[in-house]
């Protein structure tokens, strides 16, 4: 058991700067936390996600996830490779490997780097775009290096340039047909760096929503980005069939809790058994609880919790 002086010091910290609620389960909430003066972070995130999805259901254009090929050897910028003959997302190469990979981390409104290549390699990107009616969609694009854009098989933009990727280097009007449309991009790399950028209407609603969260809830926003792959934090807002994003971020945080996190593991397993849907505020509430436990002060890390409860 820890010495009385160390335990007394830990209790002094608790009483002077923190409020402990159910600490045996690993809950730690900072007193005076400015976020407590607002709607809670989980509730705000969950409500905003539902609102964004409702806008899509109400008739907005729906942008499907990106799919990408690997790096393909080309004879030059104008060399037509297999994706230009037609896109089959289920196709495999001669060795049985998929020719296309789903890339959910390619979130609109951000520059995404692709693997560096030798001279004259190309990467193709593909997605579907569903429109409730005939409408023209304004898109901002960027590329490293050259760029060709096809909508429903028709070329709408071609730029044979040498440059690094940046937002809105080019703009294109995409005349969408009612129903499903196909969008194909070719990113031709002359050598070295390789990447692309895509956005619609100059502002991505998910990215704009996330920017507000970073201002209002900076601590929790940083935790979410820390415990998900780069760019994947925005997937929390996407329409999904399962809660894999939520499970991934909580499991990542739990792995860093060290000793004393057993009760939080049990809470996670219990929540997972309820089949809580994607976007449920309970996932975020538990994630925040785990992160606060992980980042508790050093003095509290040394407290003998069983002895404290006794």
C-alpha cells in the first residue's frame, strides 16, 4: 500500500482541482472544464452527425467513397491505361489481386499524398455521385502532377502540368444526371511527389463542421485525431453500416491506459454487446472517459485504487 503521505497528497489534488465520479470505473472530470458549460461533446457530435446525414437524405448530392488503383506505369500523360476503358471495382489482376482499393481516408477538402513514384506513373481515382435531379456541381481540384477528369465517361478537364498538390488549383463544372453518376480522376506523376485534392462548392460541410468542433472542444478533437488513422476522424460523420470507427478509437485509447484500466475494458465490452449504432453518443462518452483516465495526473497514477476505495 502507498504511504499515508503520498495518499494524502493525491487526495489533496483530487479535492482541490478535480471532481471524481465513479473513479473505480476510471471516470475523471476536470472541475471548471469550459466544455462543461456547453452542451456535452458527445451530444453535440452525435446531433451534428444526424443533421449532416439528414441533409443528404433530403435531396443533396451524395458523394460516394473514393476508390484508387495502385501506381501504374505510363508512357506519358496521355497514355490511356485500363481504367479509361471502363471501371470494374471487382476486377482482379492476373495474380488475383484487386485492381481497385476502397480509400475511405481520402476525405474531401484535404490534400492527400500518394506514394512517390519514378517518372511517368499514374494513379486513378473513382467514385460515384448520386444526384436527386439534373444539377451542375462546382468542384475544386488540385494535383501532383498532371490531372484528367472524366464525368460519366466524358472528359471535363485536362491539365498536363508539373506542380505540387494544393487546394483549388483547378475548377470544373460537373453536369450531373439524375441518379448515379461516375467520376474518374487520373493523377499523372512525372516523378517524386504525388498527390491530389478534391472538394465541392469550395467548402466541405463535414470539414467545416469539424473546424467548429476543434474551436469548441479542442481537447476531445485532438484525442479523436490521435486515436484514428490520419483523416479518419471525419469518417465518424459518414453514413456507415457498423460502428467500426468507434470501436477502433476506443480500443486504441484503451491500449494506452496501462494498469488500472480494467474497468474501462469491461465497460467497452458491455457497450459493444449492445450493438450501439454508428454515431451513438455513448461511444463518444466512453471514449472521452477513457482518454481522461489515460491523461490523469501523475500523482493519481500512483494511487492504490483498491486501498482508496477501502
